[in-house]
C-alpha cells in the first residue's frame, strides 16, 4: 500500500495557530487584495510575493512538516495501533524496538538499490512488526511473572491450609465443596503462572532470533551491493528472507496467544521515512 503524502503547501495556506477559527493567511490575502484595488496595484504584486515566500518557507520547515505528518497520522488506525503498542512499552523495551527499526531502515535503503532485493521489503516489515508485538506480549507476561513471584509463597501457604482443612473428616459437605473450589482456583492460578513463565522464555528466545535475523539480512544486503559478489550475496539474502518467512508462518500460534489476528502492520513512515519519537505530539502547534 503506497503512502499518501500530505501537501505541505496546502497545509501552510490553511495553517491555523491554536485557538484561531480562521487561518490568518486569509486575512493577509484579503488585506493585500483590498489595498491593491483601492490603494495601488503594486500591493497585489507585493502581496503575491509575500504569499509565495510564506508558503515556501513554511512548507520547507522541518518542524511544520512534522506537525502536518503527525496530524495526518493521527487519524490512521495503523498509526494509532503502532503508537499504542510503542508507548505501552517501558523505556528499555522502546529503545530496543527503535534500535531494530533503525537497522531495518538502513536495510530498506540498501534494498532500494536493486529491484530483486526490494521485493523482500514486506518480509522485513513483518519481522519488525512482529518484534514490536512480541515486546508488548513480553511486557504483559512480565507483569504476570512478577505477580507470580510475589504471590508464590502466599498461595502455597493457602493451599497447605486448605489441604489440612480438607483432611478433616468432620467438615460438612457445603464447606468441603467451598474449600475444594478455593483450592481449584489456586491451582489454576499456579498453572497460569507456570505457563506465563514458559511463554516469557519462548518470547525472549524469539525476540533474540528476530534481532539476529535482521542483523544477518543487513550484512547480506551490504555484501549484495558489491558488484563482484552480488550474485552470491543476492542468493544468500533471498535464502535468509525465505527462512524468515518460514519462521513467521511457524509463529502464528504463538502470536495468536497474545493478540488477535489483524490487518495492521507498521505504518509506512516507520521504515521508509524514519520513525517519530515517542515524545512527539500530534497536537504540536505550527
């Protein structure tokens, strides 16, 4: 899916500082037009020159472009999904994602030099998107594992107390049934804690695998730009992407545990135009 680029000139023409219902540029044009009609035609030329200078300067401003891009991205469900996932991460995990995105952007630039290589861009996009989803899953699992550590001794003690009471042949049926249900809940929690710990280990292993895979792809893409070795490097790069695709297919069950299947991936800008810092705001004033 191609990225729809915003018109920075049109955005500058209609720019409204916060709190202004009408763009001030409209007042400027109206004033210069009236002066041109009732005072001197020279004001029309002066007004046109000023307007062109204003539009050019604003459209070339990096800060203004970032503001326009942020406003466009704010209504994009893919962008919102990406931001929600990224901002839900801890600072350390966010830095980990930003690092792999930076490496993937370098690969994208290398892939763009060859039509054969650029055909693998979608696979790289999937790897980086999966890395982000796994980081989110790891953080959620980490909270469960931390709870398990805090509650482990208390749950074991409660279970021992329940076992002791259930061993008493004199308790009534109603009480026995209630105690058995309490014990079943504790057993279920303990099983969930063990399962979360196993899944966290699995996620950690897969995150490391993705990072190693992206590092390998980068190295092979760098070699593929050397004309003397381009044939062998392209073959190795293709094999690496094929292996990555097979691995992605094998992880559907793992990802399904943490996240429903969706059509959203990375926003186009992340790997092709550079990421937006998590500190940037869509409501930044122009």
